[in-house]
C-alpha cells in the first residue's frame, strides 16, 4: 500500500462512479448498485416516460410556478420537484392514470377528436389488436429482464448492504476473543511493552491487514521511585505504605504493586503537615474549609470522583495546599467491588508528552523541563489506610447502609508524607494498520484500542480492548479477501502510553494533525469495554447519538435484560480525548458497566487498579459481552465507512445545544436566541440538503462529497480555547449524566458565586455564544454553497 509524505496511506481518489439510494432526514439506508451507473439505460427509460407524459400533458402547464420562492432558489431544472403525483408517473403505481379516473371529463376535454367517417373494417381492427398484443408482451419481457438486471437502489441495495454487514459480523465468535485475550494476558508478565506491540502486529499481519506500521515516540515518563512512598503518623511514629500495610512488614513481603501506587507527574519530596478532610474538593467544600482552618501548606484528604481530578487539584493549589492524599470511598463503589486494600495509580498529565506540549516528540523537537505538572505532592492511598488515619473501623456498613469515610473537624492529625518518583525518557510505540477504502480512500474512520505500557497499572482491560479490535479485523478481512472493500478507509490503532496521559494517541495526532483535521470522519473507541456486566453504557457525539441508539435498541430486542438504552455525550477516559478535543471529530464508545457505578460519582475511572483487582473473566466468563461489544462497534464502523451519505444527524446537534441551556438563568436570552437560529438553520439544512439521492439527477458524487465534508466538520465549531483543567474543550460533552448544562457555564457560575467579579462568567458565556454562532453560520454557508452550485448549473 502506497504512502504519502506523512506516512499515511495514499489518498488518491478513485475515478469510479457511485450511485446512491434515497436518503431523508429521518431514515438513511446504505446502498450502492453498479447497474444504476448505466446512464444510457436510464436516459432511454426517462425519454420513453417523458414521451408518454407529453401525450397527456395539460395545456398551460408550462405556466406552473412554485409557491415558495425559497424552494425555487433551491430547486432548478436539474433538480425539479418530483413530489407532485401529476408529474411523476415513474414513482407512483397510479400516476397520471389515477387522475384520468378521478376526472371523467379529462379525456373529453383534452383527447383528440374522433374521425367523422367510419371507414375502419374488421381487418384493420384485427391488425391493431395484434400489434397491441405483441407490444404488450414485448413490454412485459423488457420489464422482466430490466427488473432482474437492475434492482431498485432504494430497496434492494440497502437490504444487500445490511445482509453484507451481518455476514461479516456473524464470523465474530466469543471463543476466538477469549483465546486472543488469554494470549495477550500471558504477555503482560513482560516488563517491556515492545513484545506486546510485536505480537499485535504479527496477529494483524496474519489476518491480512495490508499496511501495518510501528510509530515510535521518545517521551518523558514519570515512573515509580526505587522504594514505595510512605505515610507516617507523627503522634505515634507508625509508618504505612499506600495500601495500609506497615512499612516493617512490607520490607519482609515486598510487592511490585506498592511501587506502582503513585501519581504520575506529581511533585516529589517530603511534607509534614496537618491533614484536612476536603471531601470531594469542590468549590463549596473548599469555601467551607477555608472559613474554619488555615490551608497553607497543609495536606488535603481528597476523595476521587464527581469532578475531574486535574480540576480539583487546581482548586487545592489555589487554596494553598502543599500535599494531597487521594482515595476512593468504598461507599462510592459497587458492592461487588472490594477494593478497600487495593492501591491505584493516577496520571496528572492532561495529554501527550509533557516535554513537548502541543507539538510532536520527533527528532529535533525542543524538550521542555517539566518533570512534574503540579506543585502538590500527590499520593494515592487505599481506603484501609484512610480508616487507620482517622481511627475508624474498616467495615462502615450498618443495616445495609454505607457510612462515608470522614475525619471529624475537631480532631487534628499530623502526618509526614514522602513521595518518590523519577522521570525518564522512554519509547512509546503505536501499532497502526490501514484498510484502504475503495471510493474515498482519503476519508478515515479511526478505530482505537490500547495495549499495556510498562511501569504502570492497567489491569486486564487493555487485553479486552486489543482482543476486540483483533476480532473485528479478523471478520472484516475474511470479506476483503473475497473482493469487497468499504468506501472509506479504516485505520486500526493500538495506542501506547495510555496510562500516562494518552501519550501515544496525542503524539500521533500532533504528528499528523494537518492531515487528520481534513480527513478523519469519526473515532470509534474500544477503551476499557468491560467494566461490569449489568448494563450497556453508550457514549456518542450528538451527531452520532441517533445511529448508536438504533444499535442499542436492536441489541436490547435480542437480549432478555436491557434496563436502559439511553445514549449520552459525556466525558470519557481513553485515547478518544485528542480526537474529540483537538480535532472536533465525532466519536462513540460502547461498554458494559455496573448499574451502581453509573449511579455513583463520575470520574472514578481515572484510577487504574492492579492486574488482580478486577478480573475480566469473572465478569464475562463466556466472553459473550465481548462478542456483543465487537458486533455493535463493528456494525457502526461498517455503516460509517460504507454508506454513501455519512449517517450523522445535524439537527441533533442543535437540539443538544438547546437542551444544554435549560435550567441556566444568567445571561440566557442571547444564548437562547442564537440557539433558536442554529436550530432553524440545522432544520433547513437537514430537510433540504441531507437527501442528495432523492432524485436520480442529484446522484452526483461531487455533490455528495460536498455534503459529507459539511457533516464531518460540524462539531469543530464547538471547540473552545480556554477551559478549566480536566474539562473537555468540545463543549458538546457534559461532565456526566447528572448534568445536562454546558460544563464551562456551570463551573463559571460556581466560580462567580465565590467572587465579587463576574468576569469569568462573562468569558464563559462569550465562548458558548461564539460557538453557537459559528455553527449557525456554518450551516447557512453550507446551504449557500449548494444553492450556488444549483444556480451555476442553470
């Protein structure tokens, strides 16, 4: 497979014609039929129909004018209005003949006059009758063979594509995924992730994937120190490691897990100070604490969850804290998850190589000295250690009710915390494979999984992720070997360095940013697909929610239990981050979750637990959930990659914007007015332009390409420059399912309540207003472009 200068596949367009089935705003069926490319056959059929119409043409019909001047601008001689039955006999089983029956005097008014003299004899009548019978039989034969050779594009082609997808997906088997998963877990024992990368490339190559590359970057990693971090009670001198184990016992029974209980890119050193319980560390919590105590250079006891960790740490820095003990309250976890004695790892890296922020880590790049990304000493600890620090029993459940861990305000705890980390430059490897598209090879659907990176926790979920993407490649390549290809290219990526802040995906994205901004159509995430076994949890961009909901509903119709099929646009963990927040690419993800986890605080998934903490095979012993995720993701990938018109919904974006302004009071009038204009433009765009195949004369590949270009770039209008740490730059995504408003507006309003000035709120309102206006102008410009094309053809 050829490559261009960027290392991406050659994206030259193929000179083949495509035919498209009928598409409207509510229903988009894929389809392509080679027989409809026969222009001569179509022209002959249309000419015959036109001649028959001429025979029955009404006088004065040429004076007909459209009622709406707006429609007149959008429609022309090349895209005439075919919605009237009186002028489209080809699409109606009755057509003009129905009108003849409804108006008995029609034939008497407009038919030819009968001859005055009757000179016809029996022979003439017989000749005419015979000729009519011959023509009738001949017409039936032509119609029969035409139907056999030219199936309807609007019905047959869509059915054929759906059947094709099902044929591809039915080869996905749970047993194959299980074998692949177990093979990958065995490789986990290797400290070097190079072996895993090589194994992934070998598997993909054996399956027939055409072009597979290693893409390596030398990046700055924050690694565990030579010995575990520790927490010491000043009053008693008792020393504990992060899991609550006494330091003396740990020397006898050392564990590698103790080393990996750390916060990557934290400040390092020693701090002795008072522990202050700040609960979840939101603005209200800190406002309450600062009224009671001096927080300067103190140590915050912080619960993970409810808000992004980076945002909460930024608030603690502003409040003057010097250190943070981070933990997960057992009351926030599902009852089945017993992680009280387990430590975890977090990354304080917002994304990419810290030494090259905003640009790729390639040879010759300037390296900044950023060994730590915060001034705070941050140490994750287990819930059992917290219980020891506050002198509380480990079991805090009474009568089925869990009591949260809490340090009494009237008690004082002085501790000494020691954080040890080291920073080193290491090589991170991405495995990238390409399946070149047939008609639009320069349009990419990126499918992303990730593999284990040395020196970090990542449990077994990386093996699930990799096994699923490999299973889909296997089923897809079986069909490709038989001569089929998708219309658009599919790029399969296994990212490295995910645990340290999505480093592999960020560096690859920054490396090929200019190409990806123009060519990426969608990102399908396979990050951590099995986090529970009770509920299917789907996240999608607003433009993809309708497509994902359709797949959810279909899956629920086949399963006995499916409690909720809602699709939301919320922040997710994993390598989709760069594509959502820096490229504005529509993204989606299917995963299985525990219902309790969905009901509990968000952002608990920022913690990475050790390999033994969460057994994938215990949650999905038969790998049936893996198979379901593979098939759901695979069908969406096939539709996006193969449908002539991208299955994106423009109107859903406008509706999401209006919903995000509900319940928000300050300065809403301008935002609501602009959101209304956006919805009007989106409705007009969806009704007038998202149906390029309704008329055979509109089946122009250039016109469809223009439409798809508009659809794939819609969400780029909602990327804002400045957001609080840990918040998405794409404001279409909410913090979690419990909040439906724009995240930056909620945060700014909370910030405004604690300060006399409302400057931050005004800035946030301005950012949202400009995004909505940009989207409205974008849709209007799209309409103007199509109108100009129509006028030019006239």
